């Protein structure tokens, strides 16, 4: 029964990182394995929102779609994702974001199990690797959105020239 947890220090603020994770519609633009996302419903939930979304994931010839409920809490800077429908027996993940002097600490946890043992064998390792890259994908996205053009880091690790 796979699960993964990480705590990562990033140079962006907790509010910035929270905003990126809460913006589920943008996931197909940068998130590993995410090939599409449709918001099915959105409603207020306390200070935040409750979003029901259908995400499509794929790799090579394997494609799956699942539905989750995403509950955001901007005051606590916490996001809770619960599973509604799809190829999993269970899927739950949590994000929390806390400021620290150099930026913030991102806590990420995910727990999942596929309904089908065969699908678990076929996709389990790939999902595990993707989940391990999620926090890096969000940090990379933060750099593209929040860094001024003159300080953006290129893939070679060098600062790019001012635009």
C-alpha cells in the first residue's frame, strides 16, 4: 500500500506555494503524468473552496481518469484531496505550507492503492516516481511564475539574461 511523504524547504512564500497547488486547472501545464483536468464543480467552503475535479493521467499507452474532491483552506494554507471515483481503491493527499525565514516549508503526503493488482503492478512504480517529483514540479512552476525574468534559472543552472 504505497504512500509517500516529504517536507521540502523552498525559497517562495507559503502563500505563493499554496496558490500554485490550489490552482488545479493549471496542473496539465506542468505536473508529471497529468494529461488533462476538468473542474466538475466549485463551491465556497469556509474561507476556501471545495472543488470536484476529474484528472486524466497517462504514460505511453496507459491512460486513466479519476475524480477527487479538493478542499482548500487559505487561512491555514492547507489543501486536502480525497478520492471519489476511478481506478484506485483509495487515494488521499494533503499539502500544508508554513513560512520560514528563507521562504517556506512544503509538507506533502499521499497514500494510494489501485483497485486492480495488475494496474498497480503496471503503474505503481511510475506513480511512485511521479509523486516524488510533485513538489519539485511545483517549485519549478513557482520559479517560472514568481521569479523576475532577470533571475530565472535556466536548465543549465545559469541565470538567464534580462528580457
